[in-house]
């Protein structure tokens, strides 16, 4: 059963990554950090395949997405993107091996008119993506920080009155 | 001498990381190299000293797109080693989960990766802007495959319910009923997909492939049957190593497979179709005929139509299995480990996937060998490029680059699966 906010809004925290490949598991680690401390939000873990990301965003009123990225920044650097305001920088999400990354998934959602009205992406810069590796220390610290920021984001989202146009 | 080099440093819309280099001299393509530079993967080494029962879950991690294929090749090879035959409802459930993977993987490739080539778009994003309804249809169709895997595999990605000897848990008949409703809708979407792809504009080319796939005993093959070829090969999986070999090439971390003393061959939808067309369901066979496919399709650009026919078949077959399903008495057959060797080949969406395991008496894996479809198809992909690209050399670079990329995508290569590490021994003669 979907965990919805009290006003019926569907808020999702979509945490992407592969926990078997070092820092690529950052998003999944954020999911674990959030699970015991937050209600009124669907916490979803995915490996990042495009069509599954699209399916998870379907019908969401607000989506907060966390994924690892590679953009040349030092490991553990956190960046926040408001996808509603513009396209995600494509090169930042280089860790996907599925021919199609998060940036493309969100742009397909936008093209289909299926992008949630509020859509925010947290990108955590990774350094080690070896099979079987654990999170690097800087990324593990970033995971805690992103989890805290997400809690604040989601609490803020839930306390914002629903626009008249969205009420059913 | 006029030299023209086409380089694609980062292949888009394929699974994994690869690149391509085509070199032409005086208007003739001299070489075409598909470079795979994803780091070598050590799964065969990871498997050593692990218990036989762990192989399905470990190998499922090789690929997020086709984990069921890895699980199925692993369980069948283990069962072959341990003298177990899984049949009846458990065998049918295995066919059902494989249907799910074909629907998922083929639909992803047809709609998101391959169709943009035919419709003149850079990718699925641009295509979605102009053809939102078509992309939505693809997403809806793919979801039916996800639903099968979620129900039978325990979750949509890296399913965990498959085990050597059967399943950890088998579904009740009533659990399958909602799936049937979803699959009936999916079957309509699949039929529309065949008709849609059949209308694309295809280059008028053919290749003289040796097609290799399983040949089922009266059924379109997923996990059972002998390894057959269009030039008369007809062997059991246990004989694979006698007839096929893998070699290392400098430009790729994936090994290249050949038929010994013969050369490249092709696995995947074109091969399965050529060797098993009579075993398609009547609906899929009729859709193939209506789409203009003959009994053999040797135009690799038309593989998108064959893939769509296979999705239709998978929906049809899944519905048949659900309708006929009788709950098994037990979810799995008991297994006693022993020292032995087992072999299996199954049909991953993009081609045949061979596993071989040697087990110690305690059931631990002494040695593993995995030959994924992309390793097998890579020499044929390079031959396609060499054969076709000469005729395209007058095209502007950008158009030529796209044609070459499309030629690779015809075979839906999964580069992530294909990368291996080959141990090199140097004999210095002294």
C-alpha cells in the first residue's frame, strides 16, 4: 500500500543505485537512512533502468530523487537540481550502464507530460564503482547529509498547502 | 591512398560502454572494430568456491536487463550436473518468467533504443515529444513483463525466487489471474507493435549468417532444446566446448566466439526465428507473415520486427501457461550435491547464453564458464559493419556514423554482460 501524505498527495523518494558497485549505492543508502525516520512518503529503491524510473514517477505529486554521479567533482560533493526548472546535466550521471540514464528518463517523462509537478534530484559525486566495493568515506558522509536535507524537503513539501488546481 | 576513419568514442543506446572504429582505404572498408572498454568483470572467478545453490543469484547480478537468462542458464546447468530434471508446472513457471524477461528487454530495445533510428530521432526523448502515445504504449507493454517478473521472481529487478530444482515459492493459481488480464491487454499492444515496426523503412540488405540458437522440441525455445545452426549443427549443450571457441582480441575486453574451423555466427531473435518459426503461436506466426517476414530473415535491420514478433509470442505463451497452470505439489525438487560437471544454454533476449560448471563433491563450484550472447555476436556485428559500410562511404560523416551505430544496435548488444577477463599464460619456450 502506498504511503501517502495526509492530504492524499503522492510524495516519492526515489533512491537509485546498485549497492554492489561501491559509490553507485549512495542512493540506496539514503533510502535505508530515511526508512525508519519518515512517514507520508513512498521510499522506493531502483537500479535506474529508465522505464522503471518512469513507472515510479507516474502519478507522483512530488518526487525527490537521489543518485550517484560522476562529474569530475571531489567524491562526496552534493548537488541539488530542480528538474521542474530545467534539464538535468546529462554528463553528470555517468554511472548507469543501461544505455539510458536518469537524465534521459526525466526528459522522457517531461516529453510525455508525466514529470511530477515538483521534481528535485540530489546528485552525490562518487569515486569508486568497483564490483563488491563499499561506499567511500566521503560518500558515506554525504549520504547522511542528503538524508537530512531530504527529510527537511519532504516535511516542507507536506506542510505546503495543496494548490486549488490539484485538489480532487 | 584516401583514408577515411569513422570513430564513435561513446556508443549511445546500447547496454554498457563501447566504441567503434571503422577504417576505409580507397573506398573500401578494411576493418571495423567494436571496442568494448567496460572494465573486465570477474564473475567466473567470483563463483569459484561458492555453493552450487548460490549461482543463480550471483549470476543474476551480471545484468540488470536480463537477470532471468543468467538464472535460467545457471539452474539448468546445475541441474544437468546433479542429474535433476525439472518438468511439469515448475518447468512451465520457468517459461513464464522467461516470457516476462523477453517482454521487458525486447520492448525496451524496440521502443527506447532502436525505433528512434528508423524514425529519424537522436533518441527516445526526441521521439517522445512527437510520438508520446507510441512511447506510452511501449511503457505499458513493458510493464506487463515487469509484472510477471515481480510475481514469479519476488521483485522486478534481480529476481530472488529462482533456485536450483525449482522455485523458493510458487504462486497460487488465483495470484496469476490479474496477470492474465494485464497480459491480454499487452498482447494487443504487442500486435500493434509488430504492425508499427513492419512499416519502418529498412535498408535492402542481407547477410549470409550462420544462425545458432536452441531448437525446441515443437516449442519456441527459452531454456530447453538442442543447440542447432542453419548449417547443420545439432548438438547438446554439453558439446558446446567441442564446437565453439572464444578468443581474445586486443581492441575489446569481451572475448570473441567462433564456431571452430568455420568462423562467426549469429545468435538472437533472427537465429531463433529462422530455426523455430514453425513453433511460434498461430497469432505470432500470422503477425510475422502479415509483417512481411519470410521463414528466414537475414536482414539485420528487420530484427526489430522479429523482436516485436517475439514479444507477441511471449505474451501469447504467458497467457497459455497461466490458463493451463496447475499448482505444483512442491516448489522445488530436492538436490543432493556430488562431484560433477553440468552444461546449459538458454535463450537470453539478445541471444544464446551458455553456462558450464564443475562442482566438487561438497557442491562447491570448482570452475565456471559463462559465454554471453554479445561475445558470440560481436564478430558478426563487426562483419555486418565491414559488409554494409562500404556502400555508405559517400554519406556525410554524421549520417555514416548514425548508420554504423544503428548497425550495432540491430543486435541489441549487452556490453555489460560481455566483458570478461582472460587469464594469459605466456610460454617463452625456456
